[in-house]
C-alpha cells in the first residue's frame, strides 16, 4: 500500500472521527443545560436555554447554521488555508452538536447509543468496501444524488403532511442511499489522492473528505434512529 495514501486516508478518518466526537459532546452538554430532570432522570421542564434552542424562532438558526457552513466551505475551500479549513470544520461540527441536541428530547439515551454503534459498524463496513473494492463506483454517483434529492424533497413535503408511513419509507430509502454514498464517497476520496500534492493542498483535501464522510455518517445515523430509536 502507498504510504502516502495510507497517511492521507488516516488523516481523513481522524478528522471525521474527531468531528463526530465533538458533535456528540456538544449535543450532550447543550441537552443537559436545556432540561430540568427529576430524581429518576425524567425530563420535567425546559430551562430558558432549552426554550430558546428548541421552541423559539432561534431553533431555525440552530437547524440551518450547519448547512450554511457547509455551503461556505464548499465555495471557499480553494481560497482557504488548510488551518482555516480545519477551524471551519470544527465550527461546523460544534454547530451540528447544538442542532442535534434535540434528539435527546425525543429518544432515550440507551437507544441513541445503540443506534450509534449500529451506524458505526455499518459505516465502517461500507467505507472499507469503498476503499478496497476494484469495482468502479462512479456510475452510482448520479443515481445516489438523484435519490438524495428525492428524499430531501419528500422530507420537506412530509413536514406538512406529517404522514408516519411516508416518514418510514423516507427513512428506509435514506438508509439505503447513505449506505451507498459511504462506499461511493470513500472511493472518490481515495481517488482524489495525488502523491505530488503539496502538504497544504493535501490538508485541505483531507478536511473536505472528512466533511463528506461526516455527513454520510450523521445522516445514516439519523435515518437509523428514526427507524430504531426508542421514543421517550
């Protein structure tokens, strides 16, 4: 195995894993600060912070801010330094933590932990497949992107319809799409490696690769949580 490629992919996975860890810590911290619990750990009320994050108009900023950072990074990455790209990625992961803190209001901690491990195993297996397979997965890209756009549109529509059956179908399709994207994106990131790249360019590629795989992981986690999470 090319040692340069190995070091590059390790950097991608390290950034991604660190981002997920940061997101998890931030989400748990904000959840703890947002609720009042009784002796049994049951939620009895929201604090003023909780009301601001989860119930006020500010919740839309919390939800949309991470998306804004993704668009910003994608548009500005060529003009960023590697260190700026890293910092922006950590900001994004932190904002995602704030955005995802609401899942603790909906699902039990035990089921969130269980689904996280299921996601980790599934993601790891598909990423390994994408890294090692000799099959060219390029042709899957357009199909998967069409599917992704489809579930985004369907999710927006279902915000108004509030159909449990439609939500179930979206979640099933979402799992299939993000499982496929994990393998596809891993191979794509691997193929982006060029041994003659400068350290600066390699660093930016690693950050963007980490962002891509992070999004695959988080979205797969959310879809699986919608299917298998135990509601409070």
